[in-house]
C-alpha cells in the first residue's frame, strides 16, 4: 500500500477514538505494515474497530494481523484438502497425513522453523511443476529475513492469478532481497 492510504485508514481510528496518532507512531505503523496491501490494512482496521474498546496500539494491530493470517490459513487448509480429494478421489489424502502436513506448516509459520515441503509431495497434483516458485499451488510462503514472520504471497503464475480474489500481495522476485521462500 502507499503511505497516504495507510494514513487515511488510521484516520478512521482517530475519528472513532477522538485521538490522533503522533507522527512518530505513524512512522512505526508504516515500518511495520508497509509491505501489506491496502485491502488487508483496511481489514485490520475493521477488525480493530469491531474489537477495541480503547484507543488501539501498534501491538493490537500486529495481534489482529496474526489472527487474520490464522483465519486465512484455516480456510486455505480446507481448500487444499478439498482440492486434493477432488483431483484424486481414489487416493484421498488420509486425515493423518493431512494433519502432519498442516502441523508442520503451522509450526513453521509460528516458529520460523523452515518448512520442508518436499517431504509432503503427496499433496501436489503435478510433480513436474509448471511453476517452481509455488509448485503450482499459487501460494508462496516467504519468511522475512529480519522479522520472524512468514508471509503468504500470491504467485505471479497462472495458479496464483486464479486466486486473485484472495487479498494477498503478489510475489515479485525483488522480494528475494527481504524474504526467503519456505
Ligand atoms: Zn507459481
């Protein structure tokens, strides 16, 4: 997103709580959230407005962002299992195997332990991936080199573009400066 869009969103908080964020705090907001899309930041402000009784701090926003990621993750998880089972009904992925996969993924998202996706190639319909970045899932999980968070990006390939409805930033290879794909 761009700075002015973020400021306009913060203005919504200011109006509701009758208090403006100090410029220094706005700078910190920008530092923390400049990589996310305006759609997502709006969603965060909405969720904060739903929940907060008090003038929210940056850490309330960070918490809301993490909660939103986990909700998205649960939705993705269901979609992936449904897709696999639709493609290979005769080889429906066992619940155990799926749980193992998502436990490893969740662990990686919360602790930063690298996710060894190759161990779970069972989950992918096409082993000769058209797109090596996302292995044709359309999703790229990338860990920030400095912060510990793992972010979800949409891939630029066909599989990623099909998922345009999800409000996730699109991957570009310049991001390799700051992220490692996991
Ligand atoms: Zn891709």
